C-alpha cells in the first residue's frame, strides 16, 4: 500500500514593488528625515546662541541675579497660564464633543462642528484684542469678589487688578484658543468608539449617558488626553494674545487676579527682542531654548499616549 503524497504548497513569489511604491516610500522616508534634521537644526541653533548666556556672569544677565532668576518667573508664568487654560478648556471640549457626536441632531451637529473648528482659524492677535477690550473689563467684578472672598487661597490673593489684565484673563483667552483642538480630536475619537459596544450597552437597557460612560469614554480616554496635551503645547507657545492682554513683568507669584503677574517666555521674547543687544539677545534665546524643551516634552508625552491607544482594539 503506497502512501499518498500530500500536495506541495505553491512557492510564494516575492512581492514585486512597483516604481510608484518605491518612489512614495522613499519620499515619505526623506520627509521624515528632513523633519528630524530641521528639529535638530533648531535645537543646535538655540543651544549655540544660548551658550554665551549660560556661561556669562550673573551681573551681566538682565536683572543682575543670574540666568535662572531671570528665566524662572517666565517659566512659572508660562506654565500657570497654560495649565489654567487646560483646566478650563478640557471639560468644555469633551462636553461639546459628546453633545455634537451623540446628542445633537445631524444638521445642528454639523453646523456646531464647523463653527467650533472655525475658532482655530481666528488669528491670535484678534483673541488678544478681544481679551483686552471685552473680557478684561468684564472680569473686574469677579477679581474684586475673588480677592474679598477667596483671598486666603494663594491663587486669589489680592489686591485685585483694576484693569482686568491678569493671568486669570490670559488663561480664559488661551482656553478659548485651544478649545477647537481638544474638541476636534475628542469628536474624532468618540466617533470611532466601537458600534458593537454601544449597541450592546443600549440593548441591555442602558441609558444614553450610561452607554457613553461605559462604552465611549473608556475607549476615548487616551485620545482625549492626547488632545489635551496638544492643546497644552499650543497654549505654552502662544505669543501675541498673551502679550496684548497680560500686564506682566513681576517676579514669581502664583496670584491670578492682581496686577503683579509673571510674564510668559513667548510674550517676553516678542516684547523685548526688537530692542535687545549683546548678551540680552543670548538671554532671550536661552529662555526660548527652555520653552523649546518644555514644548517638546509635552508633545512627546502626547505621542506616547496616542501610541498606547493604538494597542486597544474596539473589536474585542
């Protein structure tokens, strides 16, 4: 009895790459390398121009107290305004995204999404004038109330500003500016929530909010965090709106409602660079290097969160 011979599997032919595929892959790789070279070039320029300020005696740095004493209040002001904007904008953006995605009628949702996205196209100088002419005067009663009622909290320690040009006003302006970024990313993430999960929750008798809480928010949590980090990076580097609204120049202080406000790195560079000479220029570039490192760290953190989300599959 002879054993039957199993049919041999056909030889797999190596995939032939067409010229168009090779050209596209090469151009994409070259674009990625070019971006890295540009980033490295910017970092090298900032480091090279900041070295004279890093090695200069303390008395030659503006203020006469050294580079750390000069940049420290600017870092505090930058982080204070950006974090305040993030705390205000993130809940609003998530609420708007959920309403547009799961509650609003289709026509209203399309119109609202378009209007919210349009906020990102408004120039920052327009936001600055709006904050100076409209928002700052409107917030003066709140500043007085906060100083009288919440003055025991360091963030609301008085005396209250009489002009409204405070860090609190800057935080609200920045919140409006980063709202479209966080809202757009949150909408995209919530839209991609697995339909099977949503339908299963509704089939089991869950209300719409319970379905969102159990099926949508867990899926989109990392995407919302990534959008918030991108919005934070946008707020950290904002220049003109902050320079127009903020009455800065004070030292390191945590108060949000007084005239004594620390400036931000970006606005300080924009206001002082045209008249700076010698070591002052190197000092401003050194502060720009610090902002570059902070922004790079925030964006790297956002990318890490996005990559973690890629490991989640909504189909299982």
